């Protein structure tokens, strides 16, 4: 088949996988990885490592940058405030425990060197929006649970992408001392964050000062944002390798938290674009899975899978989510859902080649086999069964919206939250909103009689809307709006 025909086939399979996943309410990554395996050398043989030549790594890099930019764009500060302590622990202590614990499992079960163990461990820190996003599209969880999963996905992708390069250069290739590892990691992280923030500032400045015709302005906004993603990624990579991921994610995060012109148009564009690139790279990389590498790790590889998924992941979650807001079942859900995504898949292929170049082919095979086995297993079991796991653990409550953050509304919100309900409180008074947030509640500032505010609060998917303001007329209006406009099942005042 010609390269054009293969690209068309990959895209067609990707889109078909997404449509099928939406109909069956199963995360699309499950169908994407199976589609890739089918057209790969293990089944039909349409795609091999030689198909895309040397250009695949560049295409994957830009695609991952777009996906992480979109993930960062949706990662709003108020979302991060849902569970700041849990998220901070998960991306710091949790990342270190995952790294070192995975490295120990690799060294013990595969009897390989500590350097290779640390390299594999660094790769498998990442979960990423490529697998978490599709899960949250079909599984509804309370906001603080979703915030932890989304935040972990974006931040740990950055951590893993930089750490694996530093570990390889310092410990495997021997281009530096172990003491330089921390400094090199910090330098690359700073480059990525700083360059991403700089590009975000320039994009915002261009869009804010632009004088485009009204009919063309939304298109120009989309094009400027797309150019910003590519410039952030390519510019940071030019300065230091594997910093482009951090730059793209940072640019997305900054732009998602400022008053960006044509915000809704940009969101729609990013969502559509990410679906296309996610479909392409997941199918393409899945097609490159070499099952000979996976078979080479044998039972030792399965032991590592058990250690990573059934020992390390639960330990990291229970260390991170110690506050009372997370129910026991939510902790179990977070423990059971930690699939690995594109970053380990794309970077593992690169460093397997690097290890072969260093004359260590056996270690290259062990690295590729272990990483792809864990990706394949976690995508199939954890991502593929995420909705069933959520239903079994009963962690998918529909949203309850409370209008009015006074004494009654606040007490009711706390009681419902303790019962495991997915509660959102709305109040015009910023002090009331801040008070609710300090008590660990999800709250937004706004007028509960405003249709835009209710839409922002997710009234379309709400089970209950309760009005508790001191004004009976306002309460009546809220209930009427919720019932007639959003068809909420239950309203009360």
C-alpha cells in the first residue's frame, strides 16, 4: 500500500473507533489500540516500522503537543483547587514512588541493570490526557476525582518526558554524573515551562490586539492558537530535547486560564483537532507493537504488570488521597484506573533504538517489551473497563446544583457531599463562594438565574437543582428555568 493509502486507512480506523466508542460508551483508546494491532505486522501487515520512515517521531511529537496543549487548556485553576493536596502529592511523592517502585520491580523480575530499571520506571510515570480524556468522556465522576485524574495526566506526562531523557543521558549513556540528574531535570523543566509561558503571552497579545474583520476573527484565532502550539513545541525542542511537551502543556494551561478572545471557538477547534491526531497516533503506534518483544519478557513481564497496577498504583493513591473528601470507593476507582498512554509508547521506541546503538540489544528488547506490555494491559483492562468499574463502585453520581451559599445552602451541600453526591454550589457573593471552597466544596461565583451560569455548571446533566436563596422569587425563577430549559429531573426550593 502507498503511504497516502495507509494514512487514510489509519485516519478512517481512528474516526470509526471514536464513533463506535461513543455509541457503546467505552473509551475510544480501547478500539484505537486494537485497530492498530490489526493493521500492524502481527495481523494484516499493512503497517511496519519502515512504513513512515524517519518522519513518524516528528509527527507523533507534534500530535502529542497538540493533545497536551488541549489538556492544559481545559485544566482550569478552579479545577485544580478541587483537591490541591491530593494532586500535589500524586505528581510529586506519587511520581517518585511510581518511578523507583517500577524500577525495583524491573530489576528484580527481569534481572537487568539498575539504569534500565530507572529508565523503564521513568517512562511509566505517565498516564496522560490521551487515555484519561476518553475515559472521562464516558465515565462521570465527582469533580475532585476528575480533577486529580486530569491534573495527574498532564503534569506527569511532562515529568516523564523530561525525566526519561535525563536518566538515559546521565545514567545509561554516561554523559554526566548522578549528581547532575537533578540539575539537568530542573533545567529542562524550566526551559519548557518558561518557553511555553512566553509563547502563550505572545498568542494572547496577538489575539487581544488583532483587528480582524468580525467574520474572519474566529478563524484567525484558531490559526494563531495552532501556530502557537507548534512554535511552543518546536522552539523548546530546539533549545533542549524533550522540553517541547512541557512547553505545549504550559502554553495551553496559561491560555486556558486567561480571558482569551474567541474562547469557545478555540475550544471547539482544539477538541476536534485532538480527536483527529489522537486517532492517528494511537493507531499508528499500536501498529508498531512488536509482540516478540512482549513475549520475550514472559512471566516476569506479567509480574511487573501486577506490581505496577495492583501494588504501586493503589499505594500511591492511598498516600495521596488522605483527606475525607475522597470516599473509599473513589480511592478504589483511582487505584484501578491508571492506564499508560502515548508518552511511554512513543519514547520507548526511541530509547530502544538508542540502547541498540549502544550495543545493548537485549536491554532494548526488555525495555520495549515491558513498556508495551503495561500499555496494552492497562489500556485493555483499566481504560476499557473504566465505566464498568465506576458503575460497580458506584462513583458516578449525577450532579446536584445548589443555588445560594448561605447557611442553609452550605449545610445542605456539605451533607450531600458527605453522602457521596456530586455537588456544585452557585452564589453571587464571592465571600460565600470562598467560604464554600475552604470547606472543600465545589463552588462558582455567578447568578443562578442566568442561563449561561447554569450551563457552565452542567445543568444539562444535573439530576437535581435546589434553590436556597433568601428571595422566594429568585428561587421560583431558578426552579422554572431548570425545569423548562434544562429538563432537570428534580427541582426544589
